[in-house]
C-alpha cells in the first residue's frame, strides 16, 4: 500500500483538539502520549486516523521520513 501524502502532510497541519497536548501538532506529539492512545483506544474520526498513523510510523522506526514534511510545514 502506498502512503497517503495528504495524510502525512496533515500530521503537521492538524493540532490536537483536546487533552494535555491541546494545540500541539499531531506530528509533534510525544511518543508516550501516542502510546497511551494505542493502549486505551484511538478517538473516532480524522484525529484518530492521524494518531494511528503516527503510532504506526513510530512503531516501525520511520519518524525520520517525516523530517522533510515537518521542515516544509513548520520550518523546524
């Protein structure tokens, strides 16, 4: 399956809308927070899809692939 470029881009466009990290870009959430969702359940809808995507990226050691997107979207 080919990665969805729009979904990967949204990781650095969409901010967490609730919780301890409210206002943080999904792509910048700490790993422990994403792991917590993997244990307790991802929310429904787009936020859940984005969180699951970040979980899979981190689980498979692919975070470095997001560096160009992060730099393009945030300048970091």
